[in-house]
C-alpha cells in the first residue's frame, strides 16, 4: 500500500537527516517541520489534494544537499512519487 510505503520512506528520511550536519539550525528546523507535517497528516489520514506544498517546501529546503547528500535527495523524490500515487 502506498501509504505504508510513504510512512516507511518518511522514517528513512528522518534517519538520514539525523546523520546530516546542518550549517544553519533554521534549515534543520524547516526540514524537520516539513517531515513532521507529512507524518502527522499521514497518521490522521488527512492528506488531500493541495498538500503537495509540503513536499515542495521540503524539496526547497534540501536543494543545497542535492550533490553532497544524494540519499536524502532520493528519499525526497520517493516521498513525492508516493504522494502522487495516492493522489496528492
């Protein structure tokens, strides 16, 4: 089921983010808040069309990690694909 896979992928993403050194704590907070919002909406089953802005925020916050942390970039892409599969 895409929702279960999405939840697992968000957990993987959170674990990877814990390994990353952030030069700026506000960047860490921004990324963490986006992941938390997605996890909360998934638990509450309140993801709906229009919530894709959360993934956009997450992607934007992580853009400068694209070259140095390809695993994180891959996980964010997987989250986006899974949201697309469930209609978000």
